[in-house]
C-alpha cells in the first residue's frame, strides 16, 4: 500500500535538510528559531507519509497530532519569553 | 489506476513543491521578517495540499477526518507561531532591513549592540569587584 509515497518521502527529506543552513548560520537567535519551526512543520508531513508507507496511518496520525501541539507550544513559549523576560514582573517587560 | 488516486498524487506533488518553495525562501530571503513570510505562508499552503491529498487517497473514514483535523489545527497555529516570533523580535529591537542595504543589516546591528552591552556589563562587574 502506498509505494509511490516512498518517493515523495525521499524528496521531502531533502527539503527538510535545506533549513538546517539557517539554523546553523542564522545571524540572530530568531532566525535559528524560525528554521527550527520550519523543520518541525515539514517533519509533520513526513510522519504522515511514513504512516501511509507502512499502511498504519491510524497509529501515525495520533503521533502527528501530538507533534503539531508540541511544536506550537514550544514556539509560543519561547516568543512569550522574549516579550516578557521576567516572570515576576506581572506582565510588564 | 483509478482517477481518485491520480488526483491525490497530483495534489501531494503540488504540496511538496510549495514546501520546497518555503525551504528555499528561508535560506534565500534577505531579512528575518521576510523569512517569517516564507515559513508562515508557503509552508502552511504546502502542508494543506499534502494532507488534503492524503485524505483524498484514504477515502472518507475516521482516518481522513483525523487528517483534516490536523490540517485545521496547523493552519490555525502555524501563522500564529510565526507572528509571535516576529513580535518577539520586534520587541527585542531587531530592525527590518530596508531597500538598498546589504543582507541582514539590521541583524548585524543587533548583534553588535548586544556584544557591546555585554562588554559594558563585564566592565561594570570588574569595577565593582575592584571597589569592594
């Protein structure tokens, strides 16, 4: 089942490698975080495709959902940290 | 091959193309804010197309509904995350790069300012140690 998805998964792996350049070389921390977010989004798609390759999409789709939530929470937490660096100041930076 | 399968493969291929556009945008665009643009829009469209193609391939059952659930969640949260990161960068003091400037001019200024700030703090600490 789904042999043609193997080719798409291989191409997607090459696409995922490209943003690593920005993660390693980004001039600021924000560029690195943006690269990590982009890698996370594309990995989501790769997990879905691997589920179709193995023919067990019912299991992999739950992993995908959990991965999406973790990616989003991490992004928001780091952004929140830069907007309000001190936790004791009741919201004022 | 039945036509539904061909349609799903075409949609998945289009999605992979948009994911490639997002990746190239992340390394090619000249500025942090421009890169935010690439990752929030191109990546979201590519992910929408790939997951929609997989849902077409699967047919209508619980798994395709779950795939559409993931699609809706990511479409809602991916631009929000990119916007939060851009807002954090703006509050931190990262300036956009304007036309006619070299690549990452604002980022170079920010890196220099942070390095100068750190040196000042170290000097102050040394003075305090000498005073005590």
